């Protein structure tokens, strides 16, 4: 059993919380283990004044960390699962998925209690095309303002910019102690999350069997299964932050219920479907729903958006 591990992570407050959670769980399994946390700055951390959809989505928050992992400078990398591209570099693998937090999105507002309370033309802070498309599909009158940064920064910007509200992931809000600021947990039939939202991924080298064996002790098999379904969907859709794609897998006994969605930027065209199957069909369920939505018209909509991004 290893006596020491180097863990790579981003330096944000949430990333460090997640890294510490992984370190604590590993030390619970192996009390004599020493875990050193190494902060690695990523492209997404360096570019803060541009919407993610405009700067590409190939490993914005993971590429530099994965490079350190491949070079052997760290032993494991900890990521928010939703930041991890559907295709990871050759030589690396997901060694563990921690138990998933509530994957929903939430509204935080200083003045209003819910989406329905928002006045006509309300201004909402988010840079997520996925969130914008789904909210526009529900309320086309809403206006959106690009806003990035950690939870505390976004709440502060909401106040400074006099926004009517901001949309964030429940998991990050709760983990950083801001759950009391939540105005509404957005229902899943209204806003589906991004693939893997609420999950923490631990990445390792495929050849590092000793570390992979250790990571299996903190792996949550149900969460791993659901994330596997969602990432299969994401991969087939060729999705990322540049296109409005959303999905969520749930487990009832040995039965997976999977919802997926793709939409136009304005939310006027929404392709949504549901697939069910046994847990041993996880990857096929995600892949099959993606193919269904693509054939129904989602493919042409997503291609239009990608072309616009390239031209812009």
C-alpha cells in the first residue's frame, strides 16, 4: 500500500474543498497515508473575462492537471466531473467517482423566491448555454448576463450588478456553505443538469495499479454507473460547454432511468427524450438516447451552433 500520494487540483475554493474530501476519504481507508495537495492553474482559471462557450471546451479546467499526471508529477487528479471532457487523454482513466451530491441547479436571488416570481424581463446571471436555453424555453422574456467565478464571487457580482438572480449548481452551493442563500431548487422537468453534475472524479494513470486499487476503496459504484451513462450520452452528442446539452441518469433498484436533452441557443427548439434499461446496459442507454435525439433534429441544431462559434 502506498505511503504517500500527490494530488493535483485547481485552486478555487470549491476545487480545494473537493480535493480535501478525497484526501480525507483516502486517509480514512489508509490512516498512515500522506496526501500532498498540489494546486495547478488551468486555462479556465486564467481566462476570467470571456464566456466559456467562446474559448472552447477541450479540457479548459483539466488539461494542465492531466499533463502533470501523465508526467508523473502527481499521482491523482481531482475534478468536478462536469469539467471532465467525455474523452480523456490516452494513458489516463477515472479511478473513482465519489458519492454524488444533489445534481440540480438552483436560483439564488435577493428579491425573488422562484423562477415564477421573477418579473418580465428579469436579468439572470449565468454563462451556461445549457441553462440559458432551458430557461428561455420556459420563459422567453428572461434576459441573461454572463457571469463567472466561484460561488461567493457570483453572489457578490449579483449584488454589485443589481441582477435579479443567478443560477448555480446545488452541489457547489451546498459544499461551500451557502445553502441558506438558495431561493429555489429548479425542478428537473424544467432544467436538466450537465453530465456528471454533483459528482467528483478522481483521475489516475492506467498503469498505476497500486493507486487504482486504493481508489476503489472510495469509489461509489452507483454514482459511477449513473455518470457512465451520462458521459456516454455526452460523448455521442459530442457535447461540451459550447452547446446546450443536458442529461441525468437515476437508479431505481437495478433499473436506470435516463433523461437527455439538446436545444437551440434561444430555447425555441428543444429535443428531449427518456430511455430506460438494466444497470448493465448503462453505456448503451446513454448512447442510444443521444442517437435518437440526433436523428430527430438535434444534430442539425448543434451543428449550427458549432459553426456560429467557429465563425464568431
